């Protein structure tokens, strides 16, 4: 299936996912020319050094019972292989996640389902009437620098309660200096046998979206660890905060340091 395009735009073929979503197939031309050259007007100025290097993964929220359909679709059409099944705690229920990984491990698509209607995945499906992109994770080599630059450019980083840092300090035996650095950047922390995992969230923008900035081992980054319960706003609250909660399940951007790949 090809979309309608106007003069100066590239013709982009697409295939339909099990829910009818169009998956567009974008690749550089033989001479290296990309869709950005065809469909966008590029600024003549030299671009500043990027804060992120690549897309780490794109997660999808699926209705209950549809994970196998999508896993088969990505395996049959694109040759992706399924990773192990994870169960991720959400303040309002449990989210099950399985990542589909390309043969080169350059594309990772976590598929998330939840039977709980109040979880982030459940609210996403209710609010936006079906499956869709839950979040996009971007990779960076220096998360603290990326957050500093994002803040300087107007991004509002979600504040993490102080007791969270007391908890992780005791759990992981982190030094006071390390805890102070995490607290200063509102960074969340985890670790496994592959290394450390850091991530942070922005507040809602445009009444709908937010960014999740991450750094660490792909053992954790594959499944996009949830925000700790202490950082979630109350379920029954004013409109702005409730909107923020709903927006966590609509195409947020997650930034991660992709030092190690887990496949």
C-alpha cells in the first residue's frame, strides 16, 4: 500500500499491521539520499552536536490477547525474533511486555499488554481507541549532558521525591556523591548484570506528550522500566496532573544511553 503524496514528496510504501495501523517502509536511495532530503527543507546552518544518537526502541500498547498476533506479524513480515516475556509492575496493575528484535539487533519493538484498565497501557487503549505507539526511546552517550541541554532549552524535568533516592542508596549501596548527582538531575536508577540503567522524564507538554530520558544496559532498556510509584501523581487529581498521567501512554520520547545491547 502506498500513500498519496504531493509534488516534491517521496512515495512511501507501507504494510498494514493486524490492527490496521500502517507501517511505512522508509530507506535511503541507492545514492544515499534520504526521506529528509526529499520531504523536508533543511536549514543551511551547521547543526549543533546532537543530544541523542539513535532510536533505542519503539514500544507499542496492545489490547489484551493481541500480543501473539503482533509477534507473528513482525516475525513473518520483517523476520524479527521475540525476546523473553517480562512482567512490569505499574501502580495500577501489571503490564506484560515482549520485545521483537531485528536480526541485526538494530530495531527493537517492545509489545505491551495489560488486563488492568487503570494501568498506563490500559488508559492508553481507552483514551486513544486502540493499539498504538506507547513511547519512543532515543539513545544518548551522556544522559546528564543531554538533560542539562534539554533543561537549558526549556524542557521541564519531572521532579522525583527525595525518599526515592534514600531507597536506591540503601538498595544498591551507592555513594553519597552518586546519589547527589542522580537527585540533581532527577534521574531514576536501576542495574543488572549488564550494567547500570538511568532514566528521567519530562513533564507533560502540549497537554499530551512527555519525554523519558534513559541511559544503561539493554537488559532494562528493552522493556522501558516504569516510573516508580512515588513519582506518579494521584489517580484522582486536578485536570492538569491527570492529563499528565494519561499522556504517559501516548507516544512519549524516551532517551537512553545505548552502551550495551541485549538481544
